[in-house]
C-alpha cells in the first residue's frame, strides 16, 4: 500500500516491486489464497501455482479454470481452507475490509508513494503491532523505497477489561 493506504487503481497495482513479488510468492506458497474477482482478473498469470486459489465474487455467472474454487461468501472461502494453518487474503480492498475483523496477522508492504487510486487498505486500529520489518532501498530511478511488515493483533487494555 502507499503511504495513503492506496493499493490499486483501475484494476492494477500502482507500482512494480520485484522483491515484494518474490516475498509474496515465498510467503503464500503452499497455502490457500483468497481474493476478490477484480484481484483475480488483474493477475498476470493465473491461477497462482502451488496455492489453492479461492475467488470470492457476488457474480453468479463468474467462471474460472476447474482448479480454482469460486465462492460467494467469506465464510465459504474460509471453510474451504479450514485445514490450512495460515490462509492468505490477497485483495482487493473490499475483501480486505471484510476479512480484517477475523485476522490475527497481516503481511503488509508500505511503499514510499502516495498514488491516486480507487482501492484502499483498511485503516488499522491500535491493537495492530508491527512484529517484523524489512526495509528496501530504492533501486534506480523507478523503484521507490518500501518496507515489508508483519503485524499481529494484540488485545488492548479495554478489551482485556471486558473479558
């Protein structure tokens, strides 16, 4: 996401970061990836190999290759990957907003840009704490600085009092 939380514009990501794509591949390999229809349509190569691809859409006529699971609710998507210890929600903005209340960990890339866009990552509350961070310096004139973070949800004091 950009500093302004933008993650997409007109069906594409506003930057190309090779190290980020490599990290995404390594991290999600062997796991289920849950995505919205627009994210599915934006993939340059599909399905994502080595992963169970689950597409969440409201379109009843939506079609995909037979190895891809099509679902119409987040609950159904999660049921399909119930045996996966760490399924990944990989976008887009609507799906992130829907899944955030259920998440315990977030892998997030923050790019040192503020691009225009029509899809955003949700604003995170104080319960989300950065656990790991890897910084990447600019590579040439066209690759901005970025950081890959792992955040985890912590119970905050007001939540503890209500337990």
